[in-house]
C-alpha cells in the first residue's frame, strides 16, 4: 500500500474508533419519569444516537470496500512480480 492509502485507512479507523469510544463512554440514561422538555431532549438524543450508529455502519462499509479494493490491487501486483 502506498502512503495515501495508509493515510485514508488511518483516518477512517480513527473516526470509527472515536465514535465507538464516544458511544461506549457516554453516560447511561436515567430511568426516572421525564417531563415535557426532557422528553423532547431525550427523543433528539435517541435520534442522534441512531444517526451516529448509521454513520458508523456506513463508514464500516466504506472501509470494507476500500480494503477489498486495495487487497485486489495488491494481489494483482504480486501476481505480476
């Protein structure tokens, strides 16, 4: 792999790791009854969490496609050598 490939993979890996750590280290939800404003904030938080999970899955798919492409290119180069 060339340096550009390593940089791109490093960026994606860093983004995925940072998002995963953010989700893992986020404070747990309180189980008490929420009133009007708290319900609205809780709904937005759930939507944001769902959106973040979708983005992480999308990044994982991109990473997998990039890895497959680079592996195929690498194998092609190895066969020619």
